[in-house]
């Protein structure tokens, strides 16, 4: 049996610990499409799942357009291998970016250690 849950913007904001402004931003970007009852926005279960996926993508470092691309690939009538392969590709690329950033941070820490040692040595020479 299909779920017909409806969520207000404040329900979703509270559930995901985000601001209503954030949800409106995703709506303005076309990612969420709530039903309107006058001025009230009502989100369905599909909107709730999309929001969850957008926020997960954000935590993984994906851009909104990358999340949109992945979400739009979903097809309930297929095995979604294309979507899964695209997600794996993005995960591998993100991991490579993080490893490069980590390497840069480690180099910077070494340079800071050297600069600090030279400063301490200058104090000891006085």
C-alpha cells in the first residue's frame, strides 16, 4: 500500500536539523516540488527521500548538481545499475580529491613544524 504521508516544511527542517531556508533553496533549485495549499508547502514521501539524498550527497562532498544528476537517474522500474555505477564513480573521484587534500595538509604540517623549530632555535640562540 502506498504511503500518503505529508510533511510541512517545519517537519522536514526538524527531522533533518536544517533550516526552512535550506529547504526553500532546494525547492528553488527544482530539487523539491511541494504541493501548495494556499501559502502552506506540503511535501510528500518522495520529497522527503530526495531531501535525505541531497543532504547525504552534501555530507559526501557532492555538489547540488551532482546530487541532482544521481537522483534523476533513479528509475523504479530498473535495477539502477547506471545510477549505482555513476555513484561509485563520484565516490572514487571524491576519495581521490580527499587523499590529495590530505597529502597537502601533511606537507603543510611538516612545513609548520620546520618553521616552528627554526623559531624555537632562534630563541635558544639568544
